[in-house]
C-alpha cells in the first residue's frame, strides 16, 4: 500500500478517535452544567456561578475543538476519496 495513503488513513483514524473523545467530554460537561445550575438554592452563597462559568468556558473550548476535528475528518475523507 502507498505510504502516503497509509499516513492519511492513520491521521483519519486518530482524528475520529479524538472527535469521539471530545464528544464524550461535551456530554459530560452538559451533565455537569445541569448539576451546577440548580434553581432551588437556599442562599445566594450556594449558587455555583463560578463552577457554571468554568463549565461554560470548557464547553466553548471543546466546541471549537470539535468543529476543527470535524473539518479535519471531512478533508481527510475527501483526500482519501471517501464520501
């Protein structure tokens, strides 16, 4: 098999794996956000605003990474003649 073709297949496999891992992270972040965002707080001090903010920042970063990986997978598939 052509070494360049093999390299593209390896890159595609790695990109798909990374995408799956980031997708799982995003699902975990949604769960965390739901846990932190409790409208039935007892005192203002118990509102987990800092945790919500950190979770939102992580979500934004992960979303950008997912979009980048999605584009990379699409390009690699095109280069390999898939699609």
